[in-house]
C-alpha cells in the first residue's frame, strides 16, 4: 500500500495525485515498463552520501546518476552511493528501494536532475514495488524544494 505518510501529506497540501498499481517490479525502469509509461517521466530515487550526510538524488529511470556532477552541484567534498544498511531505517514504512522522492518528509536534501522538469507530470514509487504515484511536476517542486542540477548521463 502507498505510504500513509505521503498520502496524508499530499492531502494536507491539497495536491492532486493518482496511484497506479502495476506488476511487481524492483527497478524504476522495470516499473516504468510494467506500468506502460515513458522511462523519462518515471523518477527513481538514488540514496547518496554527501560529506557523510544522507541525501536523495532523483532522476529519470532511463538515465544514470553521474556522482561527480552531483558532488559539484551539492558543493560537497565527498559524494558516494549509500548502502542499503545506511538508509533502510530512515524509511520504516517503505520497502527498500521504493522510497518516494520526498526527502523533506525524512529530513534530507533532495537533488533532482533538471531533465525531470521537462514533463508536466512526474511518476515515482509510492513506497512499495507494486504501486506508483503520478502528480504535477509544479506541485512536486513546490512541496520538495529540490536542488535542480545536471546530474545524469544517458
């Protein structure tokens, strides 16, 4: 089930969203394919450490994170991918790897690939590997206040 925390937050903020059930999928690219949506519109959340602090990098499912570009965009001395053991407990209501890109709900910074803003809507995992959520990009940006930067390589 979609995380209650996220649903409650979106309703409190009076944001329209749509939840879509899809066949079980582990990667964002698999989720996009199983839900029959463009891989560019499907956002994936990549957990990273920037100078030792957990953060989210959010990018289209059909692109790869360029960790050096992220490091520069964040003004960090060190940037690396976080291991599951480093972030698993931060998202108790989520399945590992299915965290929604709302770092503001979990006390962490969010860095978003600027290419995600090309579309009017954004899709993302809803806390599990069987559901995704759609919402307007402008609502996502207003709520999350992400740092926008060029973060990817194709």
